[in-house]
C-alpha cells in the first residue's frame, strides 16, 4: 500500500445561523406564499446553546462517537446530551455562532462597493470577535461600516437582503449592482448570499483543518471544492471558482484549485481525485473542502412547525480534508486498480445492482469480502430530522440494503442480517446539507479509531441524485476504502 495516498487530517464544523433559515429555499417559498408564517418560524428557532448541546451536532464535531449517540434516548432535541460533551469545540472542529459567521462573511467580499456590509456598531463588535478567535483570527481585516439608515433603504428597494440577529439589523448582502451585473438573476442578492455562504463556511472549515494539522496556508499545493452551489453569471451559471476563492480567503498563496460537482457524492469524488493527483506525483498536499448549503436551511421546517418542534435544520455543515503522500502512519486511501467503486452508466438502476458495483466489485478487486470491513459509511443523515419530516431513517435503510447485498453475495445468511448490521453500522448524525451527510462525516471518527488501533477498514458509500438536473434519469455512486496502517491487537 506504500504508493497509495493517505487522508492525513480532517475538519468538521457547523455554523449555527438561525436568522438565515428564512433564506433557505423551502422557508423562502413558504414565506412568499404566506407571510404570516414569519412569526411562527422565528418562534421555533433554537438558541446557540441549544444547537451546541444537540447530540448529533456534538457527534459531528467529534465530542461523541456515533455509537455513543445511538445510546442516547430520543428525542435528542429535548436536551439529553451528556453534560460533559456539550462544548462548542471538539476534536474535529467547532459549532460556530452566527456573529462569527457574519464577521467572516464580511471578509469574504472582494468587490467595491462591498457585497456584504455591516452597520457601524456591528462592524466594531464583530471585527474584534473575529480577530480574537484562536482559529479564525487570520481572516480578520478592517471592516467597512455604513449608515444603517441607508441599509434599510437598500433592503426596502429589494437591492439587498438583511442580516439580522433576532430583530436587530447587523448588516446586509447586496446583489452585484454594477452595470455588468444589473438585471442578472445569477448575481442577485439571494444568489450571491448562497455563493458567499459556501465560500465563507468552506474557509472556516479549511482554517480548522490547517489548525488541526499545525500547517501554514502556503504549504497547501492544491484545493478541490466539492460543495453543491453553482457560481457564475448569466453566461456561465456553473462556472465555479469556489476552490480558489476559499484558498484566497485563507491565504493559500501557493495553491491552485478546481471545483468538483457530483451532487451528494461530490466529496467522495473529490477525495478520490485528490488521492489520484497525489499518487500521480503532481502534488504533495491537496485540501478537499466543502462549504454549507444555504438553500437547504429549514428544508424540513414546515414539518417541525406542524409537530411543535424547534427547527433542527438551522446549521450549515462544512468539511475539509488533507490528502498527502503515504506518511507511514495515517489511514490509506486504497486506489489500487479496481478499488474505487462506481455506478456505471450501463449498470441497472436497481439498488441491488448499484450496491454490487459499489461494494462487491471493489472489495473483490482487493481480494476482500464484506466481512473484512469493520464499518460501512453510507448517507448518515440525522434520523431525527428525517423521521419527523416523513423521510424515515435514511442510514438505517442504507444498512438494510448493505446487509441484503451480503446475503445475496452468500457472505451471510438472512438470519444474520441484524447482527451484521449492528456490527458494521452506526446511527446517522449529519445535518441535511445534501453533500455533507454522504458517507464522509464518518472520516473523522474513522481516522481517530484507526490511529487508536480500534478499526482496520471502513468503506464509504456515496450516492448522487443526478436526475435532479433534469438531464438524465440516472443517479451515480462512488465508494472508497480507508485502511489502517496499524497492526490490530
């Protein structure tokens, strides 16, 4: 395995942005149809303390393991997290508050007049907050303030969106009002807020990755962004450039980059691509990063309002990984011939056929069976969010399919499905952010377990809903195997 690359480090952060929930695609449409929903929506928003204490969030940043999460009785939102784990920072990253996000969002601006502007009071307060942060301090720059009265005029005219904390106006996000941007719906305030959110949250995750690795930004050779946002103007709606924008914000002056798009499977595709670049000898250190999706904030909010629950999909997930040459210690990304699973165009669209291609084919190429894998990581959506909205426990459904694949392959008998699922499975814990839950949230836990000698192999299964682009009826899938270099006891 010595010529295979390793995933050397990772970072997982959540950005709690309750006042941006109204800008999520579903709440935005509901509020346009029924403005009276605004008070109910605002009344159901969680406090930052509640978001920090929420057990799935604690699992995402590494303070709880997925197995520990599975032992905590539901409903999790009732505040049953172990008290000693309810910390805003964890081994993998941080649950970031809205004020810090607003401060970082202001620093993401590159245009004049600025797309993001803060009131005088907010600028003074948030600039100090950002500068004092031990991880995000390098992002701090002098903030530009403006007259709050002028802000309200722009908002009332539909030229900007308000940034609020509760009822207090903190600033605004403009569209590109210059002549080249005028009338371009791809550059309106809402679309640019989506893009700036992806850039900012990606930069926060990358800063945490550099912090965890104790690495300088100029040591990054290449950056791959794998978020879902399409950024561009009327002539190239999905042109990209997010990777380099994130790298620029973080000071990665020696890096170039590109964006990889594959719906929910993009992080897996990006990790495999990063590993291939390393294995080919083109680069030594590749960062894979994904910011959060503003469009998916509050996606299940109407279900929560019906149930009288707090809105649980109120946080932006963001992730980052460092892929390097084999260092002799970090878990190996197996890129041997045939080791990466793919859902080929010519394959049947049945779940059985897809799982055979994603699981059995790559394992057999490596001379392994499903029994040789300690953990499988499919889509790891937080079940509390999905069940209350009527979608069921997505992770549990995936594990049933994995176990059924083992039965059909003759590797276990049908009576052993439950025991097999309990051995290789885990409780879902990731926010419903599309690309964020798809397998890779377990990477941090897998790296930790492998370094501790508690895990030998983990297989990551990531699916992509290509049919959402209305150009094909297919979906895609990518799988990869992560393997420890430590001898097991």
